[in-house]
């Protein structure tokens, strides 16, 4: 797992955030918070971010799925992305630096690893790792872009 910081300029981050907000929708009770469909990478407004992602941070991979998430401290169940090779989370707006949490099942108990990911940072990890978003009692308005890479 690797964390990269200062991915976009502040101007470009704000433009991307504005666009991503326009794509959010309620996908029903099985989906936490608000999300976009998983084809975010097909929009030209995400092109600069994706160019940086592919050319600088995950060379040799291509985007399989990409979507934006909006949560307010909501719980996201433990999961992984077994069809992809790598996953990435871009922290578009993240006021409390809450990153992604990972569960290590090699132990007879759940060993949890917490990450701190400031706004405008990118976390890249093996898609098969079981992970979640930490919940928070605060109503943190958090926007992330999730990416599955092959």
C-alpha cells in the first residue's frame, strides 16, 4: 500500500469536486451514502486526474471501474475487489484525514490497520485486501473517488 500526496492543484481539485457532486445519486438501501455509477472514467472532466493516475502513480495499469462516493461518517461493510489487480482511493474532500482501514485475516483475530489520508491524496493498494471506510460519529462530509485497476 502506498500513499501519494498533493495529486492535483487546488483549482483542479475544486473543479473535479464540483463535477463529481453532479454525478452523485442514491443507489438504494444496499449502498452507503451517495455514489455515482462506476463509469466515472468515461467523462472528460475526470481526464486530468486519470492521466496523472495512469501516467504517474499506477503505470502499466488501466481503469476497469471508477466512481465517486459521498459519505457523512457512514459505515461501509468490509469488502474487497477480487476481479481487479489494484485499487485506489483519491481523497477529494476529507476534512478529518480519515483514510481506509484494512483487515488482516492471517491472525486468529481481526488485526486492523488504519491509514491517514489527507485531502488531495491517493491511496493505492492490492485489490484483494479486505478494507472499509472507518465510521465516525461526526457528520464528516467526505468525497472520494474509488478506482479498480487491471
